[in-house]
C-alpha cells in the first residue's frame, strides 16, 4: 500500500478533535470516506472538514459506523418528521454497504435544507448519511434502471471504488517528463472520436465513440489495436458527452476486460446509457449485432464516477481532472487536466457551442492554466457561417405559422437528444406568447425519455431555464402543449386529425417513426417538413433537401413510390456545434492562451482550413494529426 494513503489517514486522525471517534478511513475512488461513531460532531462543524479537505486536496465524505445506525423502519419515521411534506419524498432505501439512506424526492433542495441543515439533522437523528436524489417530474425509465443497478450492486461497487482508490494513490515511479497524445479516431473525420493520452506515469482514454455511418468494422471503430494501448494499463476513461460518436464504443472496453473507471457528468451517464441501449436494440433488429451487449453497458454503469462541473478530482497519481460546461448537449463537458506538479495543463473541448442557446449556457473559455488545447472543427471551414439562434427561431416560427394558417401539419424530424429539447423550449415560448396558435405538439419515440432525463437534471440547464423552473415554478418541458405518442393507432389519429406539430426521430429520416409520418404527410401540399439538423449524404433527409419529388420506399417486399407535395424547409442555425465564427472567437477569447492547438472532429479540409486560419490570425502553433499519429505536447 502506498505511503500517500497512510499519510492522508494520519493527517485526518491528527486534525480531527479528540472527541470525534474515527472508526475507519477508506478511499472510495478519488474520495476519502471517514467512518465515525459520532458523525454529528463533525457535520456540525462544517469548517473543519472544509479546511481539512483543502489541506489534503481530496473530497471528504463522513459516514456513520454501523453500530450507531437506527433501524430502517424507525429511521423512515424520523425522516418524515424532519423533512417538510412539500419536499414530496417518493422513495427511501437503505444501503448497508455504504451506510447511506437514499432519499428520492421531487424537491431535493428541501431535503438538504438551508446550508444543509435538514440533511445534518437527519444524520444526527438516525446515523445514516443521506444521499439525496431528484425524482424527475417526467419519470425516466433509464434513470430508474441506473439507480436500481447501482443499488443492487452496492457491494461490488464499493470494492471497485476501493481498488480504484489504491490505484489512484499509488506512488509515482518516475518524474513527469513528457505527455503524448495518440489520435485513435475522429481526426480528419467526424465519428468514432477517441484520444489516448500517456504521461510518464499514467494512461488515459478520452472518448470512445463509434461512427454510426461507418461501412465496416474498420471504419466504424477507433484504432484500439495499436500496440501501446493495453486495457490493463489504462487508468481512466473520460467521456465528454453522450453522443454515440463519443461514447458508443465504451461497452466494448468492458467486454474485453477493462476494470477501471469512467468519468463523466451525471446527465452524460444517463443519456449515453439511453443511446447505447438504443444502438444495441437497432443493431439487433437489423440483424447486424454489435461486438458487445446490454451486459457490458451495465458493467460500465457500475464503473462510472460522475462529476459536477468544476469539481477537481484525482484520476491518476499525476493527473487532476476538472469538467466544464461545453454548451453542446445536456451534461457535455470540456475536459481540463492538470498533469504532474504543474508541469502541463491540457484541455480537450469535445463538441462545444460557443453561443448561448435556449437550453444551455455557452462553453466555458476561462481556465486556471492551459498549455495545449485539442478542439473540434465540425464547422471549421471558412464558409461554415451559420445564422444566429435568433434568426433561426424567427425562420422556423414563420414556417410553422404559415403551415398552421393553411391548416397543415408540421413534421420536424429530430435527433432525440439536444435539438429535440431545444425545439420544445422554442415552441412552448412562442405558443405562450400567442405568436403561434396553441396546437398540440406531439412528441414521439425516444425524445420523451431523453426529455425526462433533462427534467431530472435542471441544474445543468441554462440560467434562464433554471430561473423558470426553480423560481417561477414553471417547467416548460411539462407544459400542457406536449403530448407523448403511444403506438401506431395514436399516430394514425394524429395524421388524420387537426393541425399540429410533430417532433419525431430519426432526425435524418433514416428509419424510425419520422419516416412513417413522412409517408402519411408528404402527399398533402398544406403540410411542411422542417429540417433543423444535419442531413448526411445518402439519407432520405438529404434527398428531400436536394428537391427529390418522387421517393421510392421498400415496404413489405415491394417498392412504393411517394410523391412529395409537402413543403420542405431547412432551417440553419440550431446546431449544437460552434460555427466558424464561434470557433475563431473561442480561440481569440480563451484564457490563458494555449501554446499549441491540435484540431480534431472535422472533415479533412475543414480541419486544415481552421488550423491555418488560427495560425495566421493568432500566431499559435497548430497541428492536424491523422488517426494513428502521436504528438508530444510536453
Ligand atoms: Zn456531439
């Protein structure tokens, strides 16, 4: 066992007042857990723990020793008498392994209380340390499943975390002299993002995506077969956000024996579980199974450590990780890593949006230090300038207004995560202000579940939305204008019914219910089809954008031709990626200035175009590695 662990334990025991009876000090992953027989003496003295945590530079968790825990039945009564009814507790369960009581409530803030007063009172009376979770206003099957998995496997999870704690705090063997990055996927291309970082002491994988449009295994998955990538040596995987081109290949690592942690935000964990499960489902239905299954998704959930934005965490003996808002989708993160004793600071943007959207705040651009930066270039070409959010909204509202005027229906095919929720916010807003008529808005397919996950994590939404939800008591996602669609009968009623707006997946009309709606609606010239996202070459969406008027679709063995009479519109400006102007702006405003910038996540030409423009405008060294190339950054 490393001496660092012993040293930390000694410091804790020395620093706590003698009346605190320390039963045990343990590492659970990056955190230090103190078990005590009189937890109230510590929790009442908040400064003590804050100062101690600062000194040892670790997060500290206080839990009671088993001997002072109240019987669960009695404990439940105590909780109900301490917590006000308005908190609306929906579930209470006990975890003997961690000595925690898990309280799920509609208003978790009221279980915590002012400055944590209520939760402190709970510990004092029953001993169990409260872990407080939000019960979302729209129930989410995925969140329930994840919580169930974690509850059922608490013992295994604790073992995983303890082993990880020992690994993170192992002694450093050599001095930190260098840092190298190897591009394993998503360089000079979009899809299968994966970046491998090695220091003298540790190895980290950033993102592990698939290219869903890939033709074969070779072009679909990152190059994990390079000799330097050895699963047993890997210290950590960090997932920037839930989209499959960043998270889709993660279960594969667990299939092939990875036993280490995944770091990401809570919404990323929830949303990527949703998308991974769906991916496995679709592949199964199409009879082209993936090289992993649901079991491996579950295994990854057990190994996931969620972090809030701004939380500094040790992930290896020489690396401190902090995640920051990326403004791309819910929970998306910019990764900051502090390597060694201040030797190097590295930032990976993942996908990011440097503009405020209805849903999210713009990407963070201020860091304590940066020497090197890896940034995306999806819209890095000089011609990739998009309209502002404001103009985009005006355009879509105009189209919807005109369609409803002529008694038509509006079909908006969207990707389930991100754009769908932004559309919901926009539509709710314009209906509320009476600018468009109050027609029903139908939400079909996976969008509903993704929206439920958004309602479980309001703290990750934009300030405007948070204000609405927390202070004005108005949650736009549960507005009465939205209706969940259940099954084919309801769909038929919708297309035969009154004017309405339909949000449905898939976003590129490559399958899913959006294609069914299209077939029903396309031959009526009063209707509109509105694209708000990217349409890939070869997709039905792209053909319609190009103006095809006759669409052959294979159905039950024969080909039917659909005659397109509905209005086809493309509204630019709703992208979750920064456009060219925002990318350049980001480099101009990022602080402090990095010495070196590597460009990823863009077509070959856009990657090169952005790199040379950054160099010309700001005189910062840029690099555009290809997949399989390694760059030394320190
Ligand atoms: Zn993305």
